[in-house]
C-alpha cells in the first residue's frame, strides 16, 4: 500500500498540483494532507486526483470551514483507518502521543520521520516552499514487515524531484 503525504500548501496550488502528480506517478493509492491548504483550489486538487484522500484544518484554514461537507476536511486530531492501520492526522504537533500506528502532522514546515515504540511519526515538510526553496512530500509504503518512507523534495527552480529513503521494521 502506498500513501502520498503532504502538508502546508498555503496558497501554492501550482506546487500542490506538481506534488500530487508526482506522488501519483510514484504509485500513491491514497493522499493525506496535514493542513494549511488555505484556498479551495488546493482542496479541488485533492478531490480531482481521483484518489481516496483526507485532510485536516490547519491554523490558517479558517476560511475553509464552510467547505467541510463538500470536501473531506476534518478537525484535528482526526483518527481513521486504511485497511488495518490506525492513523492519527493533525496539523499542529500537539498530540504526538503514541495512540495510533501512524501519526501524520505538519505546521513546522520541516520534514521528519521517526519510529518509536511501534508508532511511526511523519511530517512531510512543506509543499509551499515558504521556509526554504524546496517543495516537499512523502510517499509512505506499508508492507507486511516494514515501513518505507520516501522523502521527495524539489528545488522550486528545477523540475526534478530528489529522494531520500528511510526504512523501519514494523
């Protein structure tokens, strides 16, 4: 199972579109967005991807509250399952207790991943390239005995994504 993970698109629907297309090309079957979409165009991109997706409101998403029923945008922390894997999705990294198999968060605009006491923590970094000239995302591959995290980053002046891979035994 492959899951595309992104966060902090802000107003950069152009970068969001590039990232979603890249994740789909890498085989993503699902999309998870950890908030700060800021504009409806980013929600439309998730919806138009034709993949199953979910997202949460970020601290800059107040203008999107009225769209919650039209798009799959939830209040944080949001718990859900994909197959037998329990996820917790949030924007703000305030609920980082290990109460799910995988915890996805955003807000800091910094990529990080770690595996502690049976819980995988992932922040995919920023799509918007606000803090640095990189547009970032993650493709999480879940296999029977391991998690493979492919961290993708693209300099905004380049068309090519670079990749770093992290593996954790489940």
